[in-house]
C-alpha cells in the first residue's frame, strides 16, 4: 500500500488537540486537579464521587457502541462541535452545585455528549489527518497536546482559584473555597463554549481524501445506516480483541493518576494549592512524552512502546503499593510519579495508533473504536467506586497503597496483552 502525505492544514491537528481535551475538562480534569476541594464543595465522599463516574461509564458503554458507527456516517466537525457545546452547558449547571442525585444525572448526560457524539469522531479525524505513514505522530500530537491543554486549563484554574482566596488557605472556610471553585467551573465552561465555535467553523475542511481512496481499495462503503455488518467485520481482527485488554489496563492506569494530588496532600503533607500544582505539573509531561513517543513509534512500532509503558507502570505502581514513599522521601515521590506518568502516557498516546499497524481499514475506524471502547473504557464504570471503597475504608496512606496494588495487577495484564499485540502485528507485516 502506498503511503500518502497529510494534506490537511496544520491548524487542523491544533483544533483536534484543543477540542480533544476541552470536552473532558469538566467531567474529569477539574476533579483530578481539585479532588479534595471538589469533594468538600459538593459535600460528597470518595465513594459518592466514584458513583458519579460509574453513571458516566454506564452511559458511555452504550454510547461507544452506537457512537462509533455514527462517526462513520457524519462529518467529525459537526458531531464534535455539538458535543462541546452541550458539555459546556452541563458545566454551567455544575457551577450551581446540584445535589448528588442531580450530579448523577449530569454525569450521565456528559457520558452521552463526550462519548456518543465526540469520541469516535475525534479518533477518526485524527487518523485521517495522520494519513497512512504518520499515525504515531498524529496520535502523539493528539494526546501530548491534550496534556498541554489540560495543564493550561489546570494552571489557569489554580490561578483563578487562588485569586478568589484572599487569605491563607488554612484560614479559609469551606464556603469561601466553594465560591472560589465555582469561579473555576464557570471559567472552564465558557472556554469550552469558545472551543465548540472554533471547531464548527475551522474543522469543517478536514481532508478525507485518504478515507475515500481506501474505501475504494477495500470495497467498503460509507455506512448509510447503523447496521451490525461492520461490527462483524471488525470482530474478525485479532488486534481488536487485544486492544480491548490493552486499553482497559492502560485506562485504569490513567484513572489512577487522579490520586496523585490526593497522595501529595494526605501522605506528603502538601496544602490544597500545592497538591493541585502537583497534578497540574504532571500534565505538562504529556506533550513532551506524546511527541517523542509518537516519533519513535513511527520509526519502530507503536506496540513496542506500549509494552515499555506498561513495564514502567508495573514497576512504579509496585513502589507506591509498597509504602516506601512518605513525607520524608520527596525525591522518590517526584521520580516515581514522573516515571509512572511516562508509562501511563506512553501507553495512552499510542493504543489507537496501532489501528494502522494492525491493518484495520480506515473506513471502519469509527466502528472499530466504538467496539474496542465498549470493554476498553469500562474503568469509567468500576475504577471510581473501587478506589472510593478503599480510600473511604482506609483513609490516607493505607487506602492509597491498596489502590496502587490493584494498578500493579492491571499493569501486568496489560504488559502481557501488549506483548501479544506486538508479536501479532509483526507477523501481519512480515
């Protein structure tokens, strides 16, 4: 198969990066950076926050199934723009501090907007932009750039939060912190609205000539209806089943990064702003890792670097699970979260870059992504309640160690699956 060059302009990938993270800032990133502030502002426990993520995950489970074929039918910029605007509207409602029951409804709504309308459309648009020879760079730019966007949102969020705290953090009341956090939510929702408008007007010219040419070559028509025919086709690829396991394990590892700020506060004895800065600082590693790993993957194999990522996750999660890291081992803490972030982000950057390596047709990208994601992203359902259970039952260091022990098991399973994918993709190429 001849290789083709990307003909879409550079600003296309910039918009994909901006949109790709903006849509998840409200449901996930704010909670990652301001986890303890979020809990006290909404007066909920770790388990109750986990139940919100479970509702999101349950809605997302169905949304993956039907959203994939939808992305193969409609143009990406339309689906993505609508998803961003609806997600932002949910953010303005979040700023009103709804009850736990209504928070569950909101997270279910976000499961629909971010997954049914957005997810597969974004992955397919990125694959189109990358063409057949630059998948590692395309997805490296996407995930690395998303990390930079999340870091910038987080940094501005910390600044906004700090601006509305007029005295020493330890002297502020819950009400004062709650009002400051409301401003952070409102600013974020407004920013997502702006991104929605940009996507609608400037992403409409995404070049799809690569898709059309491959459709002709392999004889696959663009689906006119949401049928099961294309699902049957993608199920015949062994790589699809391995990617289910790989994404499941890698995404669980990514969910565990939500605990870094909490670990900094409860074990390392940082204050709330210092702990939030820890979570934000890690996000700045994503663009560096994304670009470097993406370039290396295009020169070797994406599946090889996924294996390396799982190996790093396995080692560092074992260190956290052992309890070796405490407030007297700051350097070990910094090195460990940095290394774990390297492993997590390496795997996260590249798992969809293996679609090209595994010879899955571009015309079926949306359907393949939807099918893989049904299992791959189930940590949205169980990771939150699972971590919440251990963290509520054993507050502080012990609960965090239990959570990282579970991550060790997932890292091991992911490493084995990545090894088999590497062997499989190597055999299909030779």
